[in-house]
């Protein structure tokens, strides 16, 4: 049976676009039942409409507390038949009212290697900290911000002195690859959980050589004497 996906956006929706493209290409065993936003001018809604995907908007500012807003969202998403929720640049925290309606079926993408740099400016925070590796994380959503079990992460080297916006673009291109991959695994029922640990049935394991060294990303690159 097809996974019935709701994608929640607050802005541009470039991750949404990547998900749409992979669904249309038949790479994810799902249909996008609805694209939802808390902002009526979110460009993600335009992207959805141009692919014939239903949209819905509820402004969070019209609700006095998070629980009431969450209950209204649950109603709309269930009305569209959604069984799985992908947050794609959705900038609202979710309460148990929402999470209990879709147990272990809410996932998020965050533009940092969690648990480093949670919050709304992960890329800028990483650039300002001076990290040499940055990246992004797809994870299950729980009640704490950017906290639930990790499904997949991608890392990228950070050039010295790079600003947050440049790094954000670099990370975004990785986001567009790992989010559809995670959703494909979810749609195929290949993901299971053991506490915080996510198991993906049939996923390749990194291969270590005889010295026990697996593939790795190091930045700046090691010079010759240290490279083997
Ligand atoms: C993405 O970089 C996503 O990881 C980030 O918002 C951007 C949305 O871009 N999400 C968060 O920071 C959540 N904490 P998009 O609208 O073009 O997909």
C-alpha cells in the first residue's frame, strides 16, 4: 500500500521539490496527499499546486496555544488521508497532540550534523563555530527540538572563512539527496527502531579495510605521510 505523505513547509520548499521529483520518478513508494503550510505565502504551496498536489494552510497566529494549532493541523492532514508527515523547512515545534496522532510517522530534516547546532540557524551557527565538517540530518521527530532518532546524515567539508549562507547552499544540495532516500526507506517499511537506534533493513554497511579504517571525510585533507 502506498504511503500517504503530508509535507509541511514554511518557506521555499526546495526539499519539497526534491521529494516531489523523486515521487514522480517512482523512486518513493508514496503519494503526496497534501502540502501544508502555516504561511499562506510559502512558495512551497506554489510548487505543490503546479504539480497538481492539494494544499492546505492554517495560520498559527490564529490560535492562542500550540495544542489548539496542532489539533487543527491533525484534522486537516487526516482529512486528506495522510499517514506520514515530512517536515521540510516547517518552522514550528510540534506538541504531543500532533505527535501522538502520527506515532513514529513524523520525520524532519535539519541542516546540521545533530546533535550539534540544533535550532533555526544551524548552518550559520556551524560556520560561526568554525567547524571543518558540516552537514544535515534526517530524524524522527519527538517532543524536543531537533532531537529524535537519526535516520541518515550527510557530511560536507567546510572551506575556511565560509559564510553561513554559502554553507547553507552547500548543505541544501545534500538535503535534497538524503531526504528522499529516507522517505523511500520509510515507504518500503525498511526502518525499525531500537530505542534511539534506527535500523534500515538491507542498507549497505560501510566497509572497513584490514586496519579497521572505513571510508572517512577529513578536512583539511591529510598530507601524504599521514594519509595511509
Ligand atoms: C532547509 O535547509 C531545512 O533543513 C531547514 O530549513 C530549510 C528549508 O529549505 N530546516 C530547519 O532549519 C529546521 N530546523 P526549503 O524550504 O528550501 O526546503
